[in-house]
C-alpha cells in the first residue's frame, strides 16, 4: 500500500484586497478538495492559509498514488446481447456505451448459474500523485473567480489574476511539484514579510511551511486575529476603554497585515465637540482605525491602529497616523461647523435640485409626500395630537441633511447628521430623534427607530418609495431591486408589527394619493392591489422564516386578518394549536374543509330548528356559543383564545357528519342542513381557512 505525504500549494502575489482574498479562501478549499477527489487521490484535511501576499493550501496525508481499480460489471445475457449470427444487438451496444467501451470489448462467460452473460471488464491503472497534483493546481488557478473585481495582466502575459503572481511554492513532502502559471514556475521557496524578512525563504517540506512563515514574520489569518484581539484586550485593560471593532472593518484589518502590532494614537480634544458618528466613520472607513469609548459610552481621544511595520518604529507609525487622522478630522469638523451656519429650511429648499427618481420627481416632492403620509399613518395608528405633530415636523425636515456638506462627505450618516442639526436648531427632542432614526431598519437585524415619531417617519419614507415604484410600473423583479423595495417592505412590516400596531392597506392608499396629487397618472385600484399583495407576500415569507408551516401561512392568508401584529399572532396560534394536539386539529381542519365544500352561501345561514335532529341542534348551539367566544377574543386581539374557541367545534362537527346525511332527498332538510354548514363556516370567516391545513 502506498504511503502518504503532506502537500503544500502556495500562490504568492502582490497585495490582494481583503474582500476578494476572503472570497478566494473559500473557493480554494473547494477547488483543491474537488480536484483531488475527482482524480481519486486520497487525502486528509485541507487547511487554507492566507495573507495579503499569499493564498495557500496545506493538505495532510495525501496518498503517493491512486489505487489500481479493476471493475467487472455484468450485462445482459449473451442470447440477448448477440443475434444468431453473433452480431451485437442494441442491448450489447447500449451496455458497452454506458461503460465507455465498444461491443467488441465486452467479455462473454458463464455466470455461477450456468447462463452465459456479457461483462464489461476495466482496469484503471494507478497514477502517481505528482502528476495529479500538477494538473489540479494548474486547473484551479484560473478557476478562482473574482466577483466585483477586475483581474489584472502583467508583463507580456495574457493570463489574469486579481493581482500579479510573483511566486509559486508547491511541495509534495520534500519534492517540488512542477506547476506553472503565466511566467511563474514553482519551486521550494516562499517570501517573507516585506520589511522584517524580505526576500526568499526555503521551505524544506510541506510540513514545515507554517514554521518557515512565522520565522519570516508572516502569520496565518487565524494567528493574526488572535494577536490583534489580544492587543486590543491589552489596550482596553490599560486605558479602561472599550474598543469598537465592527466585524467588516476588523476582518479587513486582519487581511491588511502579515505581522500585526497593535498601537494606540490620540487625536486632539477639540474634535470631541464634533458628532462622534462622523469622527468614527472617518477613522473606520478611511483609515481603518478603531475608536474607543469610556465606561459611559462616550468617545475618547484614543484610537487603535494595527501596524504591519517593524515594531521598532512604532513611535514613528503612531506619529504618522496621528497626523493623518488630524487632517481627516479637521475636514469633518469644518464640514460640521459650516453646516451649522445654514438653516434647515434652507437645506430643505435645496432638495428641489436633487432628483429622487426620474419619473417620481425631486427629493423635495418626496419630503412633501412624506409629511402628508406621516399624518395619515399617525391617524391610522391612533396616535395623540402631540405625537402626530412631532412625526409631521420630522417628516418635513427628514431629508434636509442630504445636501449638507457632512452628509455629502459621509453619506452613511444621512439622518444622523439631520438629528444633530435639528437639535442645534432648537427642534423638539422627539423630532430630532425621529430624523436621526428614520432610515432604520437599514438591514436585517437592525434596530427599529427609538421613538414613535421616528417609526411613523420611517414607514412614510419606505412606503412612499414602494408606492411610487409600483405606480410607474417598476416593481422589483427576481434579479433587480435597485430601490431595495423588499427590504423596505420588511422594515415597514416590522415597525407596524412591533411599534405602531396598525395595518398597511389604508396607508398604502394614502401613499398613492400623494402621487396622484402630484400629477402622476396611474390606475390607483390596480396599483393599490399590487402594492398590498407585494407587502403581504413579504409578510408571508417573514412568518415562514419564523418556522411556521406553509399550509398554516396559506390558511391565515386566506382570511381577512392583515394587520401585521395580528397576522403573526394568528399564524403562531394556529401552528401551536396543531402542534399541541395534532390529531384533534387535523380532524377539525378536515371537517371544516368538508363543510366549506358543501356550504352554499346563496342559501344564507338562518336555520329552522324544528327540522333538526339531535346532532344538528348540538352543532347549532356550539356554533352560536363559539361565535360569541370568538367575537370576545377577537376584540381583545387574543388569537390563542380565538383558536381555542374554534377547537370546541371539533366534536359537534364530527358528530354531525357521522350522524347526518347532508344531501338528503328531502329538499327542505337538505337546504336547512346546508344553511347550518354556512353558519358553521361563518364562525371561521375572516380568521383563517383552516381547510388549507387539512391532511392532504
């Protein structure tokens, strides 16, 4: 049996950006594992090691050769495979073709039962690992994809990669595996840290690769993360601060260095008077510095820098970074100070020159629509006059900061800066907070606006956009949603569900009225139906994401409950009821489906008790009692109680169908029984079509 060796493949390049590097790391493990598996070369774990200048795979226990394979497959009997003249039939040709052979290569012999059959016998010889490894590596390099990044060419080469390839280190044990790409051929050397260990470093074997790297001042991504986190923990302990390390920026910093050193710099006290959001965005987005906060959550002057330089020059590195941040923060302070000199109404007037969408007008027109829509939402949510006034005022000013210098420079701070400017202008705290929060939730899992006014403005903003895009016939498609309408609809539903408690149909109508008043031409009824269906579709998906069964969702959607808070409560109540007593619920659902099938709405629901037998009277009494209980529970918005009340009808409806012939030959009896079923079905009307949940 052949032995095993560790295998190393390292592709050395000029510094790669973080995002494509992370993407390539995922691809490399899949590509190399698949390549070895497809070739039949046994191997152990595959570990990917990366840094800004390298992309490497270390594969443990790779077999020195593939195993020789001898396969024998029995085909049809010889009588079927060959005709009387000995010529192969279609059966023989098909069997041979299926196994990559010709009919002439098939073998004839008797099987254990004495019958002659044809056999496909094949030998796959053993192949040495090195030739396979060469093939796998040369195939995977051009197979790596770089989405959203343009690959580069270098020198006179036509091959492309995200950055020019400078070396390839490829070893099977201690043996160099020949691999070539572009103008580079493989060898047994890697390259160290550009400053601390420049030049080539010999890798004697695949197993020694990581030790060689560390000696050359290069750490793996996992080790770099450990070092950085340990350094940050030390800073937090020494300074008594909390270091803010957003995941996206932290991951990028890990991929910007090979030998990290955690350092601390400070900016001038005067910058603490500037809104912390633009200070932090400037540091995080532009310089990848991590801000720090004191025990009370206030920004401090200290910031964390992760250096890739020689630790001996750390003082110089800190000084240089402090100079850079000082210049950046002076810009931020200048923008903020200049913005404070301009009245918010002046900013708002300038929105007339900012387009919202070509067919939907300017941002100023959107602001006007939002203001009217905010009042409609406040009315639908039954808010008090003060809250409605705050929401209207916030909607009036919500978009004003879009033309401010600070937001033009730091676009992600739209709304946030408006909140600061509103506070400085003496607006009510609730108004300033609503302006600050009205873009929330920006993404899945983001917080909802803090105050009720902010919730109203957020819904007005998102719903206005949804209504407008549907009005001009540009709803989202499977691959196209440039205005993020799906995300906006989910945001609207979350706010309505958790904070405002109202439905969406009336405010969709109000949103469309705003466009009609602006002069936009469209079929209001048709668009309104489309928007409501779109929002309801998002709501159905949201409740399915909460592990509610598809048939439960279908049952609830068939009813008239569309207020998000009530829709979710009802869906979960139905799901829980079925889970608690599956058999009883299935029986009720099946009986309801049968009743709904037989019911005839034309007949009405007024019954003649004189024509009834015992089972019919019991069902009538249970139906009327349940209707009263359902009405009470619905008025209290207690959908668990609603479902519990409906469950009381299971035994009476089961007994009814067991004992009563609905379609009696006597027309009077038949009509009376159908009216009773109409009455039974009406109890469920507007709640859910639980027949959707019947066992299929």
